[in-house]
């Protein structure tokens, strides 16, 4: 996705901000590029910079007590990663790695803090993003108890498709390829179970898996299988209306937040 595009994922940080705030964020820091598999942030490190993803996808993983790695989330263009360490100074709680070619803006801790202090609207949007991620994690925990593995995987795929998918003639493409082991850890199921569920979904014409991507062929039917027609999570926070303050006032930090 090119810099300056207004078509950011609705649930991303850039997706909920008005154009002046997006321009402010996209001008902050320095552009960096990563290849497939490159590590942006490493669990346990004490560095304090953050990244705004401009294009591509990244996986967020963390180690569990038995030494295995668990996939926690997927992040895409418009998302911020590493913000917790940048704001608190605590060690990294997870590793973030590129799923493919990825472009980002790297922000040093001081830059991010000054931006949040000067622009309440951006600060509020970032707080909302962190809250959304907490709600998402809580839903995953509830899913583990309340639904069988096939429904849990369907719910995960629907959320990824709606948050980060690209509509094509043959379905909705999720541009980050996830392994069966990663999907298993994300939905709390055995890898052999996920293997069977994916085979079933492909056989039912709901899903197609390929190199570095997954295509949801029939999103409405996958929603039905995921039991989301009634239990769908609340709609994403709407994009804030563009402030009436001038761009000059915005840059000077005098634009007040929108109520």
C-alpha cells in the first residue's frame, strides 16, 4: 500500500485517524525496509523504538513455557508495533517478523512520546488500538472454552479477512501465509486437528491456501460456520471526522481532539 493512501484497514491505527493525523504519522521517523523473515523486534530485547507498518504483513509471536513459539497476532499496513516498549521502557514482550517484503517508519521512543503529548487525537486513537487488541485477545480465550476447533479457526479466518483481506474476483485474500502450527497455537488446537479442519474447509470450497497467502472463497458461508451472524463482535471504531483546525494548527499541536 503506497504512502498517503486513504485505503488503510479500518481497524488499523491509520484507518481510524483523519488525513492530517495520518500525514503527521507518515512523516515521523525514517523509512526502513525488510525482507521475508526479517525480525523487526525481538522478544526480551530492551530497545524502545516502534514501527508504523506502511506496506506488507508481520507476525507477532512469543515463547511459551515449554520453549515452543506461539503466534499471537498478525499486523498489516496501517498498524503500529512495538508501542508498548516505546511508551513504558519495559523489555519486548513478543517478536515481530516480516511475512514478506515490508516497509515501515521507525520511530524512536522520544519521537513517539512527543507526538502523543502534542496531539491528543492521535494519543486517543492509539489507546483505542491497544484496547481493541486486548478485547481481541480476550475473545480468543473465550473461544477456546466455548467452541470446537473448526469454529474457532473459522472465527479467526473471518476476523483476519475482514481486518486485513483484499477483495478479489475469487474471494478475499489474506496476504500473510500462516503455517498449520501457527494456526494451531492461535486457536488452541492440536496441529493434526488443524490439518483436518483445513482439509475440510478446502473440500467445502470455503478456503484456498497457497504460497504466502490464504484465500477465503466464500466469506458469508465461513461467517455462518463461525457462528458470527448473531455473535459478531462490535463494528470497528469509525474513522474520526477530519478536524476543522488548519494543517498549520495541527502541526503546532493546537488542534483540539474531536468529541
